[in-house]
C-alpha cells in the first residue's frame, strides 16, 4: 500500500493537537481538548485513506523544537506530501512570529524543490467571532501577507474546535491532493446535483473524511447543521447495522429537506453516500424526486467505484 506523509505545523498553542483530536473523535472532544498537554517534539499516527496509508505528524510548536526542526530539516521535514499550517487568529501579537516560521519552513521546501500543497488553518475563528469586524480585518491582512508564496498551492480555512465541519473540510481538502481522481468525483457530483436538483451530495469514508461533495448555495450554519445531522445519523446506521437511513429536518430559513444516507461497499471498504433534497409543497413531487434518485443509485455506485478504485 502506497504511503503518504502529512504534517501539522505551527507555533505552540496554535491548536494543532486539538484539531487532530477533533478529526479523530468527531463527538465529545471539547472536554478532552481542555485537558491536552503541549506536544513534545513530534507525535505520529497512521490511518488509511482510500488505498493510501497516511502517516500524520503532529509537530510540537515550542521554540526549542522549532529551532531543532529548522536545524535538521532533512530529518523532520523531508518527504512531505501535505502541510497543514495552523495559526491562532485570536493571538494577533504572534502573527509575525508565525509567518516568519512559515517563511523558514517553505524556504526549505523551496530549496529541495518540494512545492507541496499547504493548507493554512486560521484557527480559533470561533462562530461567535465570525462577525467581529476587527478580527476579520486582521485576518484579511494576514491572508494577503501570505499570498507571496506563489510557488506553492496555498489554501485558507477558517477553523474552530466548535465547528467540526470546517475542520473536516480543511482536512479533506488537503487529502484530496493525494488522489488524482478526486476532481472527477467532484465533477460527477456536480452533474448529479444539477440533474436531480439536489441541495447537497457527499461521499464520506468511515472516518468522516469527505471523498467528494457538491452543494448549492447553502448558508454556513446550514452546512454545519447537515454535517452534524450526518454524524448523528451515521452513529445510528452503524449501531443498528443499517444499509440505508432516511431523515428530514428544516433549514434555517424554515424550508424542509429530506435526506438519505446509504452505505456503499466499494473495494472492500464502507463509504457513506449522503443526499439532501429540498422538500416541495406538493409531497408527491418530493416522493417522485426521491424515487428518481433511488433508481439512479446503482449507476451512481458503479461510476463512484470506477473513479475511486
């Protein structure tokens, strides 16, 4: 099985380990986050993503460790496929220190000609701060200052331990660079969404990592609601050993939606196909639309299998 290496880097107290904990657990991790201790040097774990074995590195961010990484970059930084760089947006006193550390890291990768994708997680951007004008202005200036790294593929994400969807989006986007067919899946989901008027379509693995998705214009709060619903329903699907689970709820605008999660076993692994459709006032139309989607499931499963195998 091919191996890939991803690395979480940033200053101490930026939130790297708490992000990894959230990715692993999805539920009930807030109290555990509060009890986390600073990471010493580098902690590693291994997980599987599609047909890849991923080695995840959590780099302690204390100054003495950072100095060690930069003095011995071939030991710590070589053979990297994706970097997740975490910045604490609430601690603007350390913006300069954080960007200088990122400068040093990317200088090494530039010297060894490893122009890897870099996911920059603007972390601790908690939901209650989304409307904070001063913070948004500081973050905008921070983003602009980081656009100088033109040789690298830089992607920005505003994350918080109180928003598991944002964390999983950032993590999944990074992993998508490791698998060349992912873009084909996104394009296929866009076509399916338009053909069947889906609000949301997503394929996730058993760890909750998004393999591919497409959604129409949804408010952030609604995307988070759908993802949290998915996690709740997934627990029921797994505990009750079901292959299919249907549910219904409301968007924040009051309109109702119907959803279905179906288990797909592809290449010996379980994946979860999530479909969301806005309900019509005429219930028969909604039922008819769901029947059309159900009739297409077999073809969808075949195409998805071909793309990700």
